[in-house]
C-alpha cells in the first residue's frame, strides 16, 4: 500500500514539443532526443504522440502520403514517430502513448453515451482538452515515468491543433512547476538573401501566445548553425532566455542530435524549467559509442531494397520504410560497416525487359523485399526472389516478402505454376497463401480499420535452423505482426518436402512465422511473416538483420 501511495504522490513532469513555421523539420527526433538526454540524467522517461487527424489510428493511411504505419506491441497502428521514440529510448510503448483527434472525440462521445459525465452538458471546451490531459497522465502513470514527453503533430496556428494547445495551457495552469513547452521552429536561409530569417519563428511564437502558451525553449532548426545575433534576436522578440535558444543545424545522422543538444546543456535547461533536481551527471557513454560506430565504419555493405512505394520521389522512401532503413543501419554499424541502400522498383523486373535487369542484382551484397499490399510490382518481386535464390545472393523477406518467397518456391521448385495468394488471385487452383478464416468475415463486412493480425505474438523456433542460431538459440520469440494472409495449412507439408524449412511457427503449429532454406543450400535465404524491423534499436540491433548483414558482408568478401 505504501508503494502505491508513493507512486501516486510522485511529482511527474511533462515536456510538450510543438512545431512552428512548418512541419517535417524534426519534432519527432527532437522529442526522442530529449528523451535520451533525460534518461542520461537518470530519469525514467516515456513519450506520447498526439496526431491531429480525425482517423482513429494510422492503419488506414496511405504510406506514400503519411509514411510508415508503426505497430505497437499491443497491436495499435500508429504514426512513424512512435518508432522513433521506441528506437531512441529503447522501450516498447502501448496504445496509451498515442492519440488522434478522432480517438479523443470518440472516447468523449462514448463516455457521454454511457452517462460518465452524469448528465452534464458536454462541450468541446473543456471536455476535449480534459480528455487529452487524462490520457497523457494515464500514460505517465502506466509507465511510472518521471518525465513524459508529449509531441503535438503539425504546427501551431493550425485549426486542428487548437484543442491540443488548449490542453497544454490547462495543464500549465494546473501544474505550473511540472510542465514546460519546447517549440521546434524553422529558420529559412534564402539563398537570394544570404541571411537567416527569424521573423517566421517570431510569428509562430505569437500564434502559440495567442492560445495562452509561452515556450520556454526554442529549438532553432536550419541548414546552418545559429549565430549569437540570431539567438539574441529570437530571445528578445519571443520572450525566452538567449541560452534557451538551441541551435539545431542539419547534421549527418539523426543519432547525433542528443549529443548536440547536450553541447548546449539542454538537459540542464529543461531541469531548471521543471524545477527538477538531476539524479546524476549526464551519461551518454553508450549512445556515444554507437554514434562513433556510425562514423568510424570502414567497410561498406551494398543492399538492394525491392519495393513499390517509389513513385512519388526519393523524399517518400525514408517515410514509407523508415523502420527497415534504420534496422539495416543498426545491424550494419554493429558489424563495423556502413550501409549503402539502393532502391529498386519491382516493376523494373517485369516482362522481357525486366529479365535483362535481373543481372544487375549480382552487383549487390544482399537483397531485401519489405512488406506491402496489393498487386502492383508482384511479378517483378517474384522474378527477383527467384534470381537471388538461384544465384545464392543473401535474401531477406519481410511479411509480404515471405509470402512471395513461398509462392516463388511453389511455382519454380514444386512445379505449381499457378501458385498464388488470395490477395492477388482468389480463383487460383493453388492458393499457397490464403486469407485467415477470421479475416474473411471482416473483409466481407468491410471492417478494415485495426482488424488485421496486429501486435506481438509468440513463435517457436526449430533447432538447428538459421533463425534459431541468429536468435542465440532461443526457443521462444515474440515479434510484431501486421497482415491478413498466411501460408495455407493445406500446402505446408508439400512445401516442407520440397525443401523449404519453416523454422518458426505459432505455438499451436498452425501459422508459419519464418521460412528459410538450409545453409547448405543457400547462404542466407530467410523470410518472416512478422516485422522484425519494428523491434530493432540502435543499442540493440535485431538479430535477424544482423545475420542478414553478416552474410551480405561475407558475400562481398568472397
């Protein structure tokens, strides 16, 4: 009982991160980096993301428009920034750490329908901001966090963010010593003028002021470092201390950000704003070791990623496949290598012209096919998988990449020429990949949102397999999923007899989780039904990615 009381009476602290001028300049990385530097001072940290969308979750959003859908351990589909939080903080978060406008309104409406407001007139203000505050405090309580960092998506001044900023104002009023606000603002440097401009940031701060909130710290993002003149100007016109204006220029790696923040003693500034005594001196030693690996790696590993989300330009790639990209980086750096990623559109390998392009795959140390949906580029991916299987090029398939590996094997090794997935051709005579029975009902009812197989599930690994070896001889693993289709149980024995090994399966043996070829047949041909990239961390790279990079480097050396 005493423990519960002390836990309830703790003075929890809250840091809000808001954006000014424009979105996409690094609020998520800023929030994540603040988390790292506060952890380095000995505090337990958790993070919350607020998205202004009316969507209940991020699962129905197009990845080329919104970026990757990041799946949490409890199956909730979220914004990609949740992945940044987990990677930087080395934690696993839950659905309590994520909210959208739609989710907040839905909760308030459901409470009203269930008489939780005891007959009161339910209004947008104060009940929506109060719901936001309640969710933030619940997340802090659940994680027993000393410091909770809350990122508000978009920028101040946007209509859809007004109620979230109102929640900040109300929390500051309730807990003046426990809440601080950080604004991440952009300072343009027009080439025609040759001078960094502070006026947009001044306007952004005034917009925040108009909602009753004053930032305590301004993270000044720009292509170049801020000079003292610019810092003093921002301080004067935005009512912050000069030392609280933190220069955040473009840098080589996002993982440098926490170190750069501490050069300006940001953790000391935040501790002072929160009236919080430090638990220890800043200790970023482990983080610095990792960052040093990113700079001192002498080898290069050349990995081809074959996908379809490439048609909107290069700027989309980092968003659509961000967890895959970072997982490759983590694994490569752990092996003293720098990754060189080449993006190959699957459609380039289709038809007669595509056959000629297959030879270019010999130039790569490894090939990866990430997850995805739909029929576009599928025949190209199948051609790629066949080529790397036959030419002994390390292959790593993720989710759809496993399903397609099974289809390719069934067609070209087992001789089932019309082998397919029900997602592409439900009338195929050999549906080696079929929709899960419980999913058929959901699809018929057009129940798409949050209805896939989502979140963490346990799998059992077979002894003597490449997967088991990669996981350090673990028998049980837990990995995150996001899919509707599975290997059809009717074909499992036939596929096994043909030589493909299902080295991981659900505890009941019904669902196939990992497919691989024996090492005596292929140096590394492995694919997972789950998404291992979601659990890779800078300080703890995922074992399957590490094994893939090891085998890719071995190919490079031989």
